[in-house]
C-alpha cells in the first residue's frame, strides 16, 4: 500500500475547509481586537447662562459628568481656549467675557 502525503489527500475540498477555517479565525480575531480597542463614548452635561448674553455680560459655562481621571477640560470660543475650574464633585465652570 502506498501512503500519500497529507497535502496530496486534502484536494480541493480540504483546501476549501482550510480557507473557511482561516476566514472564520480572522473574523473572530478582528472582532476581538475591535472589542478591546473601542472605548465607550463619554457624554457631558453642559449648562450655559445667560441664554441670550448681551455685550458686556460674562457667560458661565458649567460642565458636569467629568471623571476625576480625565484630563482637565477646556472651553473654546472664537478660537480662544478658556480653562475650566473645579466647583466640586464632577462639575467644572468657565467664565467667558463678551467684551469686544
């Protein structure tokens, strides 16, 4: 009896099974990477007052929902960054002038 090597016995059907197995393995690996890499989105609550500021008013922006481990948030208006200061807990406030 002659024994053929394994690659000779697989033929077309064996290669098809190998391709299906490889494809499903790649799909599972990609799904695992996406689950590990993606992070949940963070939503902040923002309060702006006064709602209709006039020239000369100071706008108060209060942000809540900031985790203590996050970096210091900033507010940007008119291309200028304004720092937010902690007012306790997970709340921060910025005061923005409306001067010309």
